[in-house]
C-alpha cells in the first residue's frame, strides 16, 4: 500500500491539497518515489526566489528573506503560479506559466514557432498565438506559384505537436489561438471547433476591433484585409459575423472574444510592439516572445473579525510584488528571445483567489451591489499598492529597461520596476493547495457528490458552509446529500435564509451579475480578468449575445461563456437531471421478449488491429446471417489486467448483440471512454481499450455498410478524466478540485 505523503508540519493543508501536491508538485526520483514533503517544497521555492536579492545587494540577509517568503506561502496568503512551485530550485528552473509566440507568414517562421512551442510546453508553460499574420486559404504563394492552405491548416499542426508532447506527467500543453475579425478566413475560424474532435488543445478567441463593433451596432458591412499585402479582400456584414460568433459560443462555449484595441490601448510599451495575443486563458496580453509570471493573494486570509484587514493586505501585496520580481531574475527561460523580452519589460501578474470566501466571511452575497462595490475597492487597493511596491523596487533596482517611451515615461513621473503589475488569472490547482475559492469566481458548488475508484460515494462540502452549519446546529449528512443532489442551497428551507443568501453558486448568479463582477475587477487591473460567465442549459442565443455586448459596454477586455450541457456527452457535476423520456433513452429490451441467438458452428469474421496504451489489441468481429454476433479480443501482451478487461468487454458486447442490441448502440456506450494511458493523436487517438473496441466496431460498421457513423463523443469537462472528481469551469479552462487535473496546464 502506498504511503501517503507527510505534510511536513504545515497546518491547514487539506486532504485534496496533499493529494495534488504529491501527484503534481513534489520532487521525485527516477522510480517515482517522493523525495520531499510539502514543507520541503515551499522551503526550496522560498530559498530559490530569495536568492535573487543577492544580485542587487551583496549584503542581503537571504535567510531572513527565505523565511519571509516561506511564511508567505505556507500561510496560504500568497502562492505563485504552478511552474514556480514545481521548478524553482530544481534543474529545469522554468518558472513562468504563460508565453506568446509570433507566427510569421512563411514556412520557416511557422515551423520555427512550432519548435519553440514544443520547448515551452516541455518546460511546463502554455502558449498563445495570433494567426492573423498568415495569408488566407487559397491565396497566392509567389515562391512556389502555389496557393496557401491558410491559418486553420497550420493551427492543426500546432495542435498535433501539442498532443505529442509529454510534460513529465505534471502539466499539459495548452494554447490560445486568436484571429482578427477582419482576416479573410474569419468565418472558417469561428466554425473551426464546431467539430469537437478538432483542435482540442486550443482555446480560440476572435480578435474584435472597435471598428467592427461600430459596424455591428450600425448593421453595416466591414472590410476584410489580406495580411500578405495589407489590401482589402472583400467585405462581410458585421452583424451576421457577430451573430455567428454568438451562436457558436452558445453551442459549445467557443469562440471567446478578445477586444484587441483595448488590449493595445493599455499596452505599456507600444514603442516595442503591438499586442496580438494572450496566454491560453485570456487574462495575460503579451507581446511576441514575452512571458509573464503570475501569483495570487488569498483574499479569504485578509479578513479579521468580520472586516477586511487592509494593513495585512498591503503587507502581502508588497511582499508578493517583491517575490514576483525576483522570479524574473532567477527564471530559466526556454528561449533567448523570451529571456530578452521578458527582462526588458519585467511584467508580473499579481491577482487574487478566495474572493468568494472573503464575501462569505463578510456576510455579503456575491450577486449583490455591495459585493461589486467591494470588489472594485479591493482591486483598486491591490493595484495601487502593487504599483507603489514596484516603484519602491525601481529605486534600488532600476526601472524596467524599456521604460523610456513607455506609458509611464511622463515628465515628473516616478520610475517603475514592472511594465504591468496586476492580472486576474484562474487559480486552478493553487487554490486547491490554499483550500480557497478560485480566482474571482463564485463558488462552484456548496456540496457535491463524487464517486471514487472503489465505487463508494463521497459527499464533499464547502468548509465554510460546514463550519457555519455545525456552529448554527443545522448540519447533517442527510442535508449535505440533499444539497449535493439539489445543486444549490436555494430552495432548501432546512437552511436559514441568511445562510442561503450568502452561499450562492455559479448557477445561482445571472450572466449580467457575472459580467458586473468581471468589470469591477477589470477597472483596476493592468492586464485582463479571467472569468467564466455561466449560463443554464435553457439560455438562449439572445442571452449570450446580450452578455457579449454587455462585456463590451462595460469595458471588459474579453469574455468567455459556458452554457451548461452545451458540449457532447457532458457528465453532470452537481444536481440531478430529470429522468429522460423513454423515447430518448438507449434501447431497452423487454426481458420476456428478448431471445439470445444460438451460436452456429462456423461464422465469418474480420480482425482489426488497434494500438492502445497497453500495446496492440486485435479485435475480431464475427457475424451470423442476422448480423453482428460476437467480439473476441487478443492483447499483444498476454495476461494482465488489460487483457482480462478486454475479454470482459468482448463477452458483454457479444451478449448484447446476441440479445438484439444494435451495433451502433454499443459503440455509443464505449466510444470516448478514457484511461490513464491513451495512444496516438488526432483522428487516430485511442483513449482506452474500451475506446479501441468501439473504434474497431465503428470501422467495421463503415466497412460493411451496417449503420451510419457514430459521432465521437468529447469529454465535456463535467467529470475529471483522471479521477472522476468534479470539474469547475474558469476562464475558458477546466480544473478538478480533487486531484488538480487542469485542462489548460
């Protein structure tokens, strides 16, 4: 039995936090044995980051600073982004989470960017790209007298490269693709994820311009521009394009939108370059070859005796800015170009987590005017103090090298150390470590049910709610189960009204209230705010359009929406669904009428070879005069769990077919099931042995003309593919609060 990791005498580490740290963060040897405790990890990180002070002060007390940074992290008042926790003080030494790479309009530039993407993903980072420089599909290529294949074809190259790269089992590669709305291929880009089997390693956003939004309001055409020669390349009706963006977002959550002109209006170094793209979750606009390291203050730790502790918050802000500036010094960048650009602008992104926790502790409902007002006040304080801390650092360390010509370079203005200071990022796994709510998101759920590997059902309860429920005497296991099934505390009269009012969840909040909160934080954030606007499944296309317009009107820099159940094969996270009508259920046979066909002595069959993560799997499909009859499987590696599971699948499929179940129905049940060891990529990816059997049957149905092709279901971020835990949507990404799995690195 595997021994659980010791927390290393750090109080407050939750069971989930320990699980996440052990699985994804702690140092291991070549056999996978854990070599450090969480306390060791935080000490390693603190010492590595404190060491940067010696660059500026040879007499600096590094031991005292190490203790300060260690206490900052182990109190969970502040945590840096995941690569810093994973890699600081280790050989890799790559500490940044987000990068933007240029994609030039030549084959050499494109594949140079593919190579650089691989290096960044290997080091644990995510990448953003603008494909707007690429000439459109079917455009002339003078060097070969041929025609261009366009941005989408090259996006698939990046997607396949990302799929191929493994990042040591700790972080997955993730990408953002942006295309300007005035690119001639924009309609194809908007529709590119309509087929959800494509580009699954990309978030996509349309780069919206002010001119386009004016054209939308006026219901007039706007001009498309060919990036090859900067000449007009036709027109489109702006309102029709906008409606298509909205319709696609309603259907599956993408594309998001990024207001490019707003990003560049706040570009601190316009003399250095134009902002074309952001990191994968959209909150960090960056110049080509620029990176940014992020960190978040836990606002739940900034409440004392039911009030915001402003003095403590100021102290933590200044310490965090010092920490993040030091990260730039000790960082081991994956490319020389990134090293140069990052050090020249020294952007940091200080954000928050635990906002929903703070509101609960203050007795304030997330969806109230008071909460929006406080959100703006808190972020203004953090932004003002963050800039003050950066100016203080500039006095001893100097301004960022590109300061001259920047927006800060005004007569009489003080120098500043960092071109940007604040960013609201999705906090993903670091909020699990801190046992805090994510970013500026509301609670995902008060209580939810999860099924663990041994099929036991566990009820997870928000710790603040559990504490209040026990203190007020209304806690019971039955009530927690009821909340989990209901999906919200609202409408449950066993809970006092004042408690129901403050424990609102993402789906208790209107889309307009989501945007109001995003806009409040954006008003005092240098970069952008990562936030998901949640919609119920019943939301209309018009509802989504209203939010997209509202985001523009309230000066947000972008917006990401998610309509519950809008992707294929969503696994419900909280609450119960209505029982489906009999007509839409999978075929069910009356046992009194079902007759199992007897097996003749000889049958004709076809054998298919499928490559799985456990080795080659040979699947034989036999038919009788009626049709599909049985399946036999042979695993390339004899014996073992995989072989026995495949045999079991074959027996059950055979029994189903002999009892009258259609081949198509079997495929629908097995297709898309995933395991820890997939194989291949793209259209050839096999997620598990069960998926391999389904794909073999699928191929057989197509070959023999028995039935239409079954669409491949796509895992829809409802349940974690690694542990089955609840997955939360934040900032265009999905994060498991149980094991720390993150779709977006």
